C-alpha cells in the first residue's frame, strides 16, 4: 500500500512512524511533513488547505490511501477533493468535519442523538452572552464557535474576562461548567461501524499543576488506571455510536477519526467537545500502544470495511509523551533555535523516541525549532512510572534554547 499523510506535526510523525513499521506499507509519503517525518517518509511540499493540490499530489504518487491529519484541511474539504479523485481517504468530509469546525453544529447533533453534554446557549450579541453567563453562573465557559487551534475556549470565574472573550468572537457557545477529570477517547469509524481505541489523558495548560494558559496540549499518557471499568463500552454506547448514526441519518456520513473529549462529572460522563481527527498529543501515546498494523485499519475506515476487521490488539503496558515547546509558547513562540541531543534521547530498543512537531532542517542538516510545540518526546514501559521515567530521561538529553516543558505529565496517575 502506498500511503500519503497530510500534515506536519507530531501527530503526523506518530502516524508516519506507525505506518513505516507496517509491512503492508510499501511507500510512505508525507506533505508537508517536518524534519523528523523526513526520516521515515518521503516529504513533499503542499498547501495542505488546497484540496485540488492534495488530490493532484496523491494521484501523481499513485497513492492507495490518503490520511488527513489536522482539522483545518478536513474542515476545508480536502478529503472531499481526494475522494472525488477516486482515492480512498481517511478523514471526514468538510461537512462532517463541522462536528469539530462548529461548536454549535456539534451541540445540535448531540441534542438530536441524545448524547450527554453540557447545557449551552449559542450567542451572537453581548447582551445574549451576558444573559447566558448569568443563567449558568461562575465558573464561566465561553467557546468560540469556529476553529481556533485549541485556543478558542476560555474558562474563568471573572465575568468581565468571559464577556470580553465573547465580544472578541463572532458567535460563541456559552455552557455550564463541567467538573471532574477529563478523558480523550478516539474511535475509528467508516460511517457505520465504530471501533474505539484506548483512552488517554492530555494536559492542556502550559504550566505544572494545570496553571497558565490553554495550549494545544503539553503531554499525554495512556492507559488511565483510575478510569472506571466499562468506560469505553459506555462511551461507545451513549456517545460514539449515536453520534455516528445521527450524522449518517442526516446524510452527513462521518468516516475517519471521531475524538470525544469527555468530562467524568459527579453526574455522569459528559462530552466536552468532539474533534474530527486524531488528537495531538494523545495520538502519540495511543499509537505507541497499538499492536495491530495501522494501514489496514485506516484503509478499512476509508473503504467502509471496518466490520471485517479483527479486534484491535494493544500493548498491556503504558506510554507517556512530554511536549517540549518554544520559549514564549503559546502567546508568542520564538522559532529558529538549534535543537541538540535528538539522537542521544532515543533508546536503542525503541522504548523512547522523539516525535517532531514544529521543526525544520537547515542547509547544514541541523534541526531547528519552527513552531510553538517543537517536540513530543514519547516513551513506553510496563507501567506509567517506567514510561514516565524514560520519557523524562529522554527530555533531559535534549537541548533547545528557551525550551519549556511540564514536569508533571502522568505524575498523579503513575503514583
Ligand atoms: P475544548 O477546546 O472544547 O476541548 O476546551 C478546552 C478545554 O477547556 C477543555 O479541555 C476543558 O479543560 C475546558 N473546558 C471546555 N469546556 C468545558 C466545560 N463545559 N466545563 C469545564 N471545562 C471545560
């Protein structure tokens, strides 16, 4: 199978790494990729938001499968263009990706499907926003209706700050605050059959102790030893399957990866948000534990054949990933700094490896930071404590001027 992956972050590096280890994959391409991905796949430049360009590249490479990683190309309809060219694609249509692209659309689908989520109002004016804030009380949750790369949500007890965020967005969803720990559960679907993966937890805040601003994600781990038994089955039955069925009923069939961001509240499991693609950095730890070769699973999603797949096989151990971000991330990341120690950080037995997020190689072959999140240092082990120890040992061998990382990823869960 010749596979083309679209995107250039650590999620795509994780996907490419797994695909490169799959003997069914004869050629692996990534566009645009990054310096790390270039070590396992042939990279091609592309405007990843341009469906015609992506489809033309896939045709030129004679790809048997295109895997669209990030949300922006999905919402822009890149999958539709590839599908129209007759090439199987892993990733929902632009219309179905509205499940992530519009919080209001997601709320509407959940209401119709009876999926448990926070009560909410869609507000278009300051007066409506003020009324909704007062209806729920503090802490306030204000979400930009559109795509905002993980930065569109403000959770605050400061009513003025909540109002200011609402005023800065065209349309917002204001909802009740959900307490309780968060879980990310991914499922692969072909529009009918839904195959849940293993749950993971990510760390959204920039600083230790969940302090500081929201980010795209500073680390993740899997499995969740504290999660209630039967969680995956419950979420499949009450969230994932009804959502996929409702979208099919509307004629907006969703295939690809359905990501449920969940809060395990005192009143039961609630959906915080849906995403239409693999989460970053949870993908790094989920794929590190997946034993089933990846290509056939993604291809079955793309071709409506998931019901014919054997059950997925998982490693019983654990995986932890720690994100190294640039100085100034998330507000004003500094780029262009040299990264050293990458080879030293990797374990010869594959138990620790470095996935690149925002990196590029310069003319001298040095690897430079090229984005806010720079690296996703990942390790596996028999349990979380071992995986965590290996991940942080690897982090310690890497140097990036001004680089920052959290020191408490998976700490509580590993105890
Ligand atoms: P989202 O982009 O919707 O995942 O929101 C980003 C983060 O904001 C989530 O991971 C939560 O930590 C927090 N958040 C979102 N919605 C709520 C809510 N209704 N109650 C409490 N926290 C929330």
